[in-house]
């Protein structure tokens, strides 16, 4: 079970990082 959780954390963090980057880009454009 722990291994499954670790695998899930990686993609979730990656998605959050991408969302944050998009937000920063929008801020720069503004």
C-alpha cells in the first residue's frame, strides 16, 4: 500500500507544479 501512495504522490505533485507554473505565467502576462 505504501508503494502505491508514493506513486500517487509523484503525479499529484507534478500536476500541482504545472498548475502553479501556469498561474505564474498568467500573472506575468498581466
